[in-house]
C-alpha cells in the first residue's frame, strides 16, 4: 500500500508542533531560551540528526521564513511610535545608529583582516547589527527594571533592527552587484532603490490599513484584516524585489502612528504569529549541513568575538556622542540575537547559495551562543545601572 503524502505531512507537522510545545515547557523550567531549544530540535530533525525532511523536501522552508519574518517586522514597526521618540528621541536615535554603524564596521573589517571574502564580511557585518527585541524586553520585565537606562535600552531595541534591515538590504544589493556584471556604484544605487521601494510599499499599504482598522470590530474580522494586509505586503515586496522586512516594518510604523485603534492589528498578529515562528526556527536548524557547519566553525568564533567588541564599543561611543549620563553598558545589553538575524541569513542564502550556506551556518551557530549568553549580559547591564533587582 502506497503511503499517502498528505499523511506524512500531517504527521511531520504534528510532531514539530508538539516538539515546539515541549521546548517551550523545558524553557520555562530551565530558563533556557526557547529559540535555542527550537533550533536544537531543528538540528536533531535535519541532516545532522534524524533527517526527517529527506522525503518531504525543504522547498517549503523559504515560504515559512517569509511568513514568519513579515509578521516579526510588522510587530517591530508597531513599536516606532511618537511617544517613544518624544520621551527619549535624541538619545535613542543617536545610540541606535552608532551601535549599528560600529558593529557593522567592526565585524566587516575584522573578517576582512582575517582573510574572509568581501561578500561574507559585508553580509555578516549587516547581520551582526540585528538584536532580539523579545529577549531584551523579557529580561527587563523579569528583573523589574525601571528608569532612564531601561527606557533608552528598550527604545534602542525597537529601532536598531530598522537600521539593521536597511543595512542588510544595501549590503545584499552591493554583494549581488559584485557577483554580477554591475559595478559597485550600480549595486549601491540598486540597494538604495530597494530600500526606497520597500518604504513606498509599506506606506502605500499602511495608510489604508490605518484608516480601516477600528472600523472593523475586534475579534476574528480584525485578525483576517491584519493577516491579509501583512501577507499582501510580503507578497508585493517579493514580487517587486524590495526588502520584505523593511516594507513590513514601515507598514507597521505607519499603522502605529496613524490608526485610531492602532493596537488591534498588532494584537491580532501576535495571536497567530507563534506557530509560524516555531516552524521557522525548526526549519532554520534543519537547514544546517554537516560540511557547512564544519567549514564555518572558525567564522562563527570570529563573528561572535567581533560582534561582542562592536556592541561594547558602539554602546560606549553612542552614549558619549548623545551627551547622556547613562551607563555605557548599553552595548552589552544588546547582545541577544535571534529571529531577525536568522531571517537575514536565510535571505542571503537564498540569493547567494555559494557563500550563503556558510553565512547561514555561522549565523545559526552564533545565535545559539547569543541566545544562551546574551540575556545574562542584558540582566547584568540592567543590574549595574541600578534599575533592576540583583536576584
């Protein structure tokens, strides 16, 4: 009797969701980040472990990544509100921009000095700028942190991924240009066009969504409204070859600033985001290949050390340039890294398969390190600022 492919799919998806639930429960009891546990589940079910996807294939991995990341970017955009900028505007913008620039420069220059090719150095430099907003905010909430340092930190977390996504879009366009017949100047112009196109798509979709939200009652209709807009944004961005992440983030920011009931679409997406994120992290772990993981071991170590240096130096310099009296440990507090970084690496691997595989392996391996150690450094920075409990 021939096995039904649909049955294999349902069994696999059911097992993955239950594995995700188990990872969540283990994380609650051991304080291990669930992102790390889900990545390990993916490693165990991929080529490095049981290789469960050998028959089903991995063609659906990019679709899951796009679905998850467009939701994450939309939610990140929802944090960019006028209230945040009024309260800590100058400090947040200066510190976030300096941290991003210094981190990118430190990682890219360091990898070039160590002999890695320019495409790898540029793309990993851009990926290094991404933070894990959920991890940072969870640590601050758990520690009961309150005060100017905490407010600035949460503001920086809300906007630095926007800078990072823009940097990644430009770096990817540059690298694609260097791989093809175009000059570096043409590639840079393509990068700017991609960023401009993403901003335009986000605004054109965000304005009508902002006007509509609040006219539809809360509940399932709002969920369909928000999900439809987010998927439409992602689809248009992919068809027009502009940054999916930046377009969705722009749409979220427009809704947050213009909508009368601006929290409704964000709560609707938050209610359905997790299943896609679960599959995204598992598929990221399952994308690792033994040969690529072995080849990227040295790259991973260099990336971790250089990103650590870039964050510390960027935080110190950013606070100094902003003229603030805050603790300069803000860079250490920005070490956690998760979904957005992996999403950037997946984009690189899809557009540039040759260096992209090594970049993805190094990013996933480094994410495990930063998700394990990053929250500890975040808590330490909050405690040292005097705004959080020591235990």
